[in-house]
């Protein structure tokens, strides 16, 4: 079995991608809801936090995959 075909490496990359996307999105949502409660602007910061979390998660995922494939 070659080093690139290690199933544990694939599992680690998959869990890293999942945690990047889900974690950043959830942090963005919770921060947006907190800001909405502070400024009483019901869905505005929730939506902005969702998009910011998705953008941060996507950027982090791209960076992680590039590091894994050796392109970074």
C-alpha cells in the first residue's frame, strides 16, 4: 500500500473539511444572532454571519486541500 492511499489520511482530510465548513458556518450564525440581539435587527446579522461563515469555511477548506495535495 502506497503512502498516498492510506485510509487514515483520507479520513483525517474528510473530518478536517467537515469541521472547517460546519464550524465556521456555526460560528458565523451564532455571532450574527448575538449581534441581532444586541442591535435588535432581527435577520440582518444572522444572514451576514451565515455568508461570512460560509466564505471563511470555504477559504479554509481550499487552503487545507491545497496543503494536503502539496500545491500550497
